[in-house]
């Protein structure tokens, strides 16, 4: 009997051991075996026993999980690493498997193998007006890689070289960019070479693209129909579209669709455009016609390309699906939504409350923005209401589509989120539900600031007080309904002072002029020097503004220097002493102030020029190079430009119009200056990485690196020299508060404890659609933050099967709804479960509707 018992235990032990071995992850191969040291390689890992929670490492560096396919295949994105061969590790809790010397990080130059233009034909070409997307395929691409189009004019032997625009980095083997405008004079520059390059080398693909002036053509129109009230967002595919084209639907002009007024055709390209239909009277099919502005190029018409209908509206989703009793911004997405739509946020049996919402922006027939109507009183648990759309075509109802909440405050971010320990810095806080008379702001573990002013319900300002040591402060905001806290929301530090601008820029040599100096990190003890002469501060406003009185000085230019604790910052030739002020002709474009006074030599700095007669007829040059003019102020007193690249040192700014050309000598200084951090949004991120982080400041370049506690983030976009976007790398050490550093070839700046890696509860921003059939099977898209690869989803009491939850990234999930029988409709909560944190519950987030219930009804 004992023999059988021992044998039984031995068999059980053996089975347990075999089960444990069977559960251990293994790696058999990779889809690619090397990639650039900058990271960004999209690598498929092939093996067994992978889970959504499996951690993958290249050497000791945890990589970003991009896509979990199944237990045998995942895709990851490498982060930056030193050159060399590394081991690959897959970890499941206490079990791990590895592939020895599986991947090599190399400093190889980029290689361009081929390009592809999606224009419906095999030839790679596009119109000379640009906006053609070129896809680049090769290897060892990096996010900051240069892409240039060039050709040699056979008539003059001159080389034309133009940098591509709006680049997008997929991974180390693929990128795309838009073609720039190209001069097709005598058709001599039509055959184009493409050059790519980074610090490791260059690659050229000869005569691979052609600029032409061919006629446009239309291959597809979607949707094929829309309501007679207009507003349909029309997507058109074809060839040789241009920003200057004229479009007609039937006999009516229609326009390009612009989501805002700050760009020309960002939502369009030479092979695809967005159009928006206009209101018409009759239903039926009409032709879609495109006519180029150049009359030598023929037009094109697609017969019966679109049909006008009188279909009733439909609602896909309401987001956010909750807001405050004071009224909130809400987006309604659906179909056949007209400009004259009546929108109600209704509570059954409530006839005393005005439930009509105001449309604050009409985007198109599938999207509007509204302000939810106010409600007098809302309990802590909230009030659930239906949302109804109604117009002449019919009506639509989203049952349980919106929840009213109480008025507790919220914090989005602080600007700036760091400053000197001497205090006296104005900080602006963006958020929600700030009350003018009942809001307080506290620094939990630092000296409390003074509340300066509540501007409106989503913006207030504080003034920091001195503190003894550098460090982080938790920011707490309280109103009469509750409070909220942003951990590590503000950072006290010891910073170098900076000068951004001053006014006036000149004055009499006899002195006595008030000189206002604006910048960063000024203190009561800041020293100001005009040339080498110490000038006392006449008035200290706050950390970004001081005033001095100019001394007697010889005629000519003077340097301005500010100094804190031995750290100093100088702007050369920043102020001009004169014997008599200059005179100009009436109507001349005169500059009397420049902000900022310095910018990075790579260009891309936003500069504001102040003065008189600065209007749309004004041209601006920086040492002979034309500036990119972004905006004119209607008053003619301000113009906004982006600087071109320049050589280090002082440059002249020349403004001109038909009346006069004026040179503002030594008005701007190109610097090879270190970057400066002003604000990081968000300052807290997911320990798994994969979230976007936005860094704001000065002197940013395309090759700037962002490091979070030793984890180098992946560069995504440089908007201008003051704003950049990155993808956060995971933190292998688990939750931690780490230093944040930005670095260029010109230096670095850092924030002690500037970023927090945390196990964060998932957040839900939007659910689309937010209703479906009670029989189940509806695929819903959940957008938000901090979704983990091992996330689980529950709808009401039903746990969604793991195979019906598809994780894409920390901001996006797809979920297939299980069945939930109901006679009419039933609104349920959605709950998300991630390891290590409490569940997230989105109240009244999804509504099951019996298939027999009509959600949309024609009149």
C-alpha cells in the first residue's frame, strides 16, 4: 500500500513538474535580428506560452509591447540601447525563457530600398503642388532621419534640394512623408532622387519619383449618400488632387473640410481629400466634379458620384458619457446629424427642466459638439438621462446615454510645473469646476501657494511661496463639493535665469528709461548687468518679470545679463542706446519688440514681432532667409513667424512692404543653447510604458532625447522648438518616481523626480458605440489610458471571455459584448480589471437594447 502511495505521489509530482515546464515561456525566433541603437525596431517574437502579461526584455531593457497576437506570437518595439548583441527574455511571473544573442543593436546608416506612392497606378508620381504621401521601405530608419528630394537641372546644372514635410515614423523599416511644393519650370526638374540620412550615414534612391502636372481623376467616393441638409463628410480617393482645386457636387460648390483654421490641407493629400457637402433642396444622385485652378489642366467628373437623401439621424455614441450639473462639453457621434438638429438630455417624467442642449460646434453630419444643459441639483450617485436627436427627417434616442455628476474639482495640468525654490512664480492650473469664492489650492508636502485668481471654471492661477529645499509638491484643489489631488504636480528646483524678451528695445543714452525684462526663474536677489555695469532691480513683479532703470551709457548696443547664485544668462546687443530716435515713413513695417530674443540654430522657433503696420503685406527675413509667417494680428501690431535655420550669433531682422524696408540690427540671436523644460504633460505614466508624453520648453531639436529614470523614450514628433512628443518606455524596476532629462548636442535640462511610473487604474475616455443588441456580438471600441496587456472587462455581472478582449495599446481596446436579454433596454456599468490596482468602474456606460426597439425613426 505504501508503495502505491509513494508511486502516486511521484506521478503527481512529475505531472506538476511537467505542467510547470509546459507553462514556462519559450522563444524560438525573431522576425528580425538587428536594428538601430535609437530603438524603434518592430520585432515579432515567436515562441510558446506567451500571455498578455508576459514581460519581454532585450538584455536588461524592457521593450514596449505593441501587439499581442496569441500565445505564440507578439510584436514589440525596441527602445534605445547601446550597440552590441543582446539576449531576449520572456518572463511570466517566476518563469522565464530566453534566446541567447538573439538581437543585435547596430549603428548602421539608414538604407532606402524602395518607395511606394498609393495613387492607383504603378508609377511613383504626384502633382508639383505637393501633398503626395511617399512611403519609404528599407532598414535602420530613425525617428529624426532627414528626408530630402533633389534633382539636377540639365539646362543649368544647378541642384534643387527640398526637405520633405510632415514625416511619420512607423518603425525602423518604414516611414512616410508628404512631398513639398516643387518648381516644374521647363519640366527640367521632374525626375527626383530621394536622399535619407542621419548621424550614421546616408542612402540615395535615384530617379524614383516624378513631379507632373497631370489631370486629376476620382476612383472612389464614400459615403455614397448623405442628407439634404448638407454637412456630410465626404471622403474622395483618386489622383493628382491639389489644394487649389475647385469642387462641385451637382451645381453647388463644396469646400475642403478643415477641422480648424491653423493649417491648409492637413486632412488631405494628392490622392485623397475630405470635402463637406452643402445644403440642397432635392434628393437624388448628382455628379462630383474637380476642376484644377490651372486652366491648362483638364477637369474630371464622376457621374452619379453622390446621392442626397432625407434619412433620419442615428446615434453611435456620446462622449464623454458623463458631465457636471453646471453643463459640460459633450461630443455626439452618429449619422445624418444636421445643423438644425434639436438635442435633448431627457429624464423621464421631468417636464420642469429645460433639457435642450446648445450646439457649440458643428463638424459634419457624423459629429457635433454640444454644451449639456444645466441641472439644479445632482446627488452624489448622479442622474442618468436619455439623449434624443430630432429634425425634419426623424428622431434618434440613446437610452441611458449620459450621466450628470456633482461638481468636484479636477486637475489636468500645471503650467509651468517647475520653478525656483525662492517662490514668487505665477503658475496656471487647468482643470474643471473651479469656484471663484470657494476654491483653495494647497501644496501637501511643501509651502502652500497664494491663490492669485480664478479666471473661469477651468483655469486659475497661483503664486508660489519660498521653500527651503528643492523637491516635489502634491497639488490639492478643494471646492465646496469635494477635492482632488495631483501627485508630484509641481517641482521646486534651482534653475538658471533666462531672458526671453524686453521692452523697449532702445532708449536715450542719458538713461532713466524703464526697462522691463521678461524671462524665467528671476528672484529677489537676481543681479542685472547692462554691459558690465550692475543695475539694481527697480521693481520685482514675479519670477518671469522684473523692471530696471537704464543708466547713462555711450551710444550703441549693450548686452543684458541676469545672474542667480553664480548662474548667468546673457543676450548680446539686446538694448540700443541712441542720441536721437530713428524715423520711418508712414505705413512702414516697424518692429519695436521681439519675443523671444533667442532661438535654436536649427530653426523652428516661434517668434512674435511687435510693432506697427505688421500685416499680410509684410515680408520678414532673418539675415536674408525668409521666415515662415504663421499669423497676422488684425491690429497690425503683431506678427507670428517660425524661424528658418541660421548660423550661431546675432542676426538682423528685415521687415518690408511696398512702402519701406527696415532693418532691425542684431535683433535676434541664434544659439546652440541647451534645452529648457517648462512643463511635462502628463507627469505620471504607466509602468508598462506605451503612453504619449508631451514636453514643452525652449531650444528643442529633432534629435533631442528624453530619458525617464534611465529609460529612453521613443521620439515621435517635434512640433516646433518649444514642443515635442514622445512614447514612454516601460520601467523594469516597477512603480517609481524618476528624474526626467532632455538632451541635445548642445546640453541638457532635467527635473528631479519629474515623472512618476505607477500602477494606475485604467481610465475610460470614450466607448463607441455605447449601445448594442441584447443578443450580444457588438464589437465596442474603448478609448482611454493605462490599459494593461492583461486587462479583463466585465459588462454588468458578465465577465467578457479573454478571447473577446483585444488589447492594442495602453489607450485602446476592442471588446465583443456578451448577450444580456432585456424586454426593452438596460444600461449597465463597464468594469476594467488590471493587475495590481483597484478595478475601474464606468457607470451606466453601455446600453443593451432589444432588437425590436427602434433607436432611429423617420417622420
